[in-house]
C-alpha cells in the first residue's frame, strides 16, 4: 500500500486531481481528512504510482510505502482517533462508553426490566442477542426477528441505543433495520463473506477478536470491513483461547494499549466473555479501563440462574450498578468521564 500525505494548504481541486490519478491508475483511494491534513490510502497494485509524477504532483507533501498488511485500520493512514457517533454517543472520543444487557433476548419482560436497570446505572447502549451462534446445536439459539423487535421496543422505552449480533451475510439487511450497532462475534471474526457484506453498510459495527486470532489477523479482519467502505468499526478484546482452564478465556489486557497504538479504531473490552465468571467481571473491567479501553461490554441479567445462555458470567443489576459507581471513581483518577 501507498500512503499519500497532502500538504495542509492543498485545495479541494488539488486533492480531487490526485484522487483521479489514483483511480485512473487502476487503484482505489481511501481518504482520511484530519484537522490539518488529508491522507490518501492507495489500495491495489500501486507500483505504477511509484513515479516521479506522483511524488511531484501539486499539493502532495510526501509519499510513503508501508509494508504492514493492514492499511486502512493503521495509524499511518489515520493518525488521529476515530470517533463514532451513535445516537449522539461519541465512541472513542475520550469518555468511557458502557454497553450492558443480557447475553440473549429471552422475553419482553426480561429485556425491559434489564434495560431500565442498566440505563439507571449509567449504561448508554443495550446489548442482547436475537441470533445466538452456540457451541451446542441443542442450546438456546435466540428468538430471531422477534428478539430484534423486542430490542427496538426496549430502545423506544429507555432511549438506549441497541447492539446485537449478526451471524450470516443474508441476515445483514434484517438486523440493520433494528440495530444501531451490528456485532460480529468471535466465531465469525474471520467470516470474510460476512465482513465484506458489513463493509457495504455505513452503520457502526463492533468486531470482536477471534478466540484464536493474533493481533495481525484481527486487524486484517477489520481491514476487510474498511476496504469495503465502512470506516465505523469498533474493536473489542474478549479473551483468547490458551492452555489456561481456570477462566473461560484468557483476557489479553496488553492487547488494549497495543491495538490503540497500531490502530485509530475505538477499542472495547468484554470481561464477561473473557472470564466466564461473575466474580471476575468487575476487576477485569477496571483493569481494561486502566489499560485505556474506550468502552466496556458487560452482561447483566435479572435472574442469571434462569438465563437461557451464559448466566454464570452475568452480573445482577445491583452488582452492575456498584461497578458503574467504581468506574466513575476510576474515571476521575484517569481524567475520563464515565
């Protein structure tokens, strides 16, 4: 990939001239407009652009070649943090965004009760699975479109934005009608057909790290979405599979600051799926915030002993409220608003 840095004085006409040259050369330009400069990422067989003409075109400050396989997600293409607006919630803007709710949507009564509880405690986005890809084919698979309808009803009742998982490419149009943020789960993080379909939207998407993906593979998965035109991607560390069996997964805390140094995309943490144990969710959540996470995804259930999925890791509403109080105190120490 080639990155073209435009001079801060470059006019719109000059920038458009460079874009036309890139397209005429058979490549695809991706534009990142910063506060001071415009940066153009060139994807494709860009060898023809390594010419004296490109480097001496009006308005071009310099041309940089990058050997990284991920391009558009990198800070080389966009040095400043990406901030994603979801119903006036600024994700990645410096404040901590908290997503909370049940693993699965089970009933109207269950969802509305939990939605009101997490809203009162300070969450700004409601999670809930309508489609549940499970390890066992005999486990609860979700309510499908009825679950999506209940999420929309909870949004109307509480004002919370809604995030829910999309499992297959053909579900994307349906789920996008209801969700404010589409989630791609760990099991689908390298489902390239799904990533490409999501990339055709302009709706925010949370991409969870695959349970066996290294960070380069993870960023390449995000690259699929950006390369197809959707730059509204949120990363989420949710633990990886290791030899350790004491927790559901191994939470890679170091991935949070490392990914934030490599990529401009907002970075979340999911301590519920990472630990799989209710008692570990709060301490790991605090550790993730201290490490620089832009947000958290926390599972909350009013009757976890009766939950149809992942009740063992879900916080009770009152425990979630206590966690939010602690996060606000932590936010003061870190000069961040929760």
